[in-house]
């Protein structure tokens, strides 16, 4: 029988907090991290809201626990800050103490730094330390630097599947554990804001000039964000032998791809429907047992219709409580799945349903509306966390309360 997969450590950094406790604090205060950029040199600096981590890159070295050095991009530093907390939370002082894999996710890699140096890099007459940033553009560069800094030496991989990247990283790690390949895997993702992504989404007319409004009739697009999050996954046998503190169980997961369009999901939510349905089937839990859904909820015109229809198809007229937390963190792209998996764990641990900020009017295509106020003291046993990426790359996780 395949091993159950337990979550034994979590760490994160986002626009609303430098750690898990900071994130929970601002979620409870219903305080968004959206604002205008302090660190991106762009003509949209004071036009398009973003959810930026509130530290210059130089200050992130201290949070990452390393001395200031060349070649470490903002993406890598955000990842190291979150990794440091995740390992500490799991009580891991040496990743070599047991075979431990590392599955990382990113979509921009070191573009946050290379785009600043582009004209220097392509100028053959210029030389200097900036040249060592060329290879950081590869998404795997941040993975390798985090692995080298922390000491991972078992299976190391990088996943880049757009907005579902870190959810897929969690799936990959869980599959390795279930197949008996490794007893412990650290999974998640890291992403920094860049001009490239801001310009790219803006060219798709997918960016709101106001704070985003998921599942609202008046929504006009997303707000980008940045951050990093990692979860320590352990097999049941290892966790028990190691006397690990178990936070929750990754009880189900599924990835589907309906390949409807390069950037738009199926209008009827075909991929999202199948991902949620199969993830829940894997978990062994019924529709009625789902307490809360942390929806992908980007506030784009296409996503919210597609995801909403998928929810109605799957649950009928009994759709569980749901909300998007992206008005807090912005859309952190590759890091979103891991960040929202941690929020799902917090919902279970603290009996909280997080509000869908900025909502005022139900979408005309749907018969459902998200939760708009903070709900505390609410029993949460099973959460579906959705992450849906370009190309119809859909990922759903089922995170369950651990019953000792």
C-alpha cells in the first residue's frame, strides 16, 4: 500500500508577511499587500498595483541567512528566506540527516535581475561582475543555488508550468514519496516581480489598474505579486519514526490539461472540473466533506467564469465556502500553489475561512459568490486548493486535517 504523505514544515514570504505568522496576522486583519512598486523600474510603477515583498533585494540577504554576494537574484533570496523557515519549522537542522529531495518551481528565474543588465550583457565592450548574472536567467539557477546553500544532494528538480508550478512541485514530491523513492521531499516555489511579466500580462489586457476583484462582475484582471513558499513532505513511516510534528496531510492531488488555448481555460471549466474531481477521489473524501476551497481566483474575465462553472458542475447547488486570497498576495505565479497550500493548512489549524477582498457584485454567469468576511471558529477538515496555469495546466490539491 502506498505511503500517506504528511506535511511537517512550512515557510513563506509574501507581500503580507516575512514568515507564516506574519501572513496569518495580516490575513486576520484583512490587510492586503497590494500597492505600487518600490523596486521595479517601469513606466507602470505608479499605474498598475502589485503585491511586492517589502524589502529591497539587499535586505533579503539577512532574511535568507547568507552574506551579501554577487550572483544571487531576488528570486533566489526570496526562496532561501522561505526555505529557512520551512526547515526550521520541521525541526530539520541538517537536510543530510535523511535522504531529502528538493522540487522547486519558478517561471521567471533570475529575469528580475538580468532584465536590468540586458544592455550591459549584450554590449561586447563591457565587462564586469554583472556577467555572472547571465546564467541566472535559467529557472533552475535559483533551484541549484538554494540546493547548494542548504545542502540538498538527493533528487533536485525544477518545474515551470506557469501558475500551477508549485502545486505541481508538491504533486511530484508526493508521488516520489508514495513510490518509495524518498522519505522526505521539500517542495514549493519562488517568484520575483519583473518588468517582463508585468508588461506581458498587461499586453494580454489581463491586469487591473485597481485592486483585483476575484469573482466580481466588475473584475477586469489580476494584480501580480511575488513571494516564495515551501512545504516539507514526509512519508507516514518516516514521520512516525522521526517523531515529526504533523501539520496536515496531502491526501489527494490531480493535474489535468484540456489544452483548450495557449492562455485561456476551457469556458466550461473542463480541466478544472476534472482536476478537482480526481483529486477528491484520490483523497477518499466525498463532496460533502469539503469544508473550504481556496480557488485560483485570478480575477481575470476568463478564469473566474471557467473556475466558477467547474465548481457548480462538481458540487451542484451545494458549493462549499470558497474565496481567493490573491487580493492579499497578488498573483505570485509559480509560487502561488505553495503559498495557497500553506493558507489551506492555516485554515485547518485555526478554523478560519479567509475573505475574498474587494467583492461587491455576483457574476452574471454564476449562481455562487465567495466568502467576503473573515470567518473564525469554523471547523475546517478538508480543503481543495486550486492552481490553474496557461495552456490549460490545471492542478488541484486536497489538504486534510491530521487525525492522530
